[in-house]
C-alpha cells in the first residue's frame, strides 16, 4: 500500500508498485507547508520560492514587488531583480536600467545622449527634464583671465614699469625692435607729443601706455607678453583701448598694426587676432581714445589643443614704412580665455 511508503517529505509522492515503494518528485512550485516545492529530484524539499517562470514573470512563492527567485545562493530568495535586464524601462531614453543589490534603479547616463558638435555645449541626462529623451544641452564654458589690467593679472594697463627716462619697460612685456614702446603720457603732465599732436592716456587709463609706430623710419616694433593658455581653451577674447593717429589714411601709406598669437618660439600662429592700419586711424585734431577699440573673439582651439599649457605669447606688433607717420597708442589690454572641459 502507498501508506506503507510514506517518507515524510511533502515534496514527494509515494506509490507501492509490485511490492516496492516508488517515490516521485512533486513539480516545482507546488504548495507545501513552508512555501513551495523546489522540484529537484533526489533533493526534494519545501523552500521559500522556486524558479518556475522564464524572464521577469513572477516565480512561485514570490510577490509582484519581488517576483524573481534566485536559487544560486543555496537559499532560494525572492528579489526585485537579478540583472539590469529584469528592470522595466522608465520614460527617459537617456537612463540605463541598473540592478544593484537586487534593487532596480534608473541611472542617468550622459553618453546615451550623444555629442552636440560643440565642446562648450554638451548633452546631459536630466532626470527632471520632461520629454522622451531627457537629454538637455548644458553650457559648460567658463572664462579665465589670461592678461588683466592690474599688475597681479599681467600688467595689461602698463602701469608697473621698470627703468627711467626714455628707457622704460612695462613689467611682463618685452620690447620688440629697437625703439622703446612704453611711455608716460600722464593726463596731469605733458602727455606724449608726436608728429600727429599731443596724446595722453584715455579717461580710463593712468600714466603709461604702449606707443607703436610714430616714426618715419621704416621699422618693425612692438611688445610681447608671455602667456599660458588654460587647458581646454577654445577661444580668446582680446580687448584694448586704442588711439590711432595718422598723417594720411591713404592705402599707399603702409603702416600696419596687429595683435598676434605666437608659439613658444615666437612664431605667429595663424592669421592676426586683430589687424588695423593707418586707414583706420584718425587725422587732424580728432585724436580721441576709443574704449575697446580692439574687441575680438577668435577660435584658437586647434592651437590650444596641440600645445596644452605650453608657453605662448600675445604680441602687439606694428610695421611702418618711411612715408607719412602713424601712431598706434594702446592701453588697458585684456585677454580672456573661454575654457571648456
């Protein structure tokens, strides 16, 4: 009789066949006193849960909140997830479903958003952003002073000087050519008198300025300032006050002024950041200063990325011919880098 074969295991069935007991394994997931049967032949027992369904379908003994039975650890346990594939996707395509410690989460992943084509404006996965992607373009640009007007910022105002008399230099600036380039043109004093008349520093200036050109002798001259472009520099903005004076604005008069970017060997990189000539200068008695007469923003990303943190130079450069005189007065030089990293 089957009753004679009872092994006391509720996850087996017993029969008596030809005078012998036959034990069969109860199907996995069948109810038992402590949960469900594991359905494992020769190791039949009642456990908390059994892996009875494929994919994320709820296993026997588990709840909808924790539908998956993990039998790998020796003690079958119900969990929310076993891998990221078990986690339902949310409404944002820029999140990655992740299973950490058997709990699902939606991790914002910027790389899913893809590039924007602008290193200063990157796509970020913003969980608070409504919409099907969740991707939001974010401006990551910052600005850093390369040369400022104060002595602490590189002496762009030319006020910190060395030397006396006609041999004056501005700290941080190196003269180019044979002529002195820094002059005391203080508004309270005699100013600076050239062939185009008397000049003093502008309303925002103090005592000293850079004076390029000013001679009928064909020459090249200027001042250079050592700089180091911050890592991630993409643009340079150059600002300066100007007072350009000339005896002639004719194009036959070849008096030129440029702001240049030089490499560590003082070789010009690309076209001038700013260019002007006697054609852009004032004649007669109209010798007023122009605030931010130099105001340019130039893409220097190719150079900056190829020469990270290397010595470079900002050069104020002038070339004049042997004809009618042009004076290029410059003050309050400011150079700012746009940085994106």
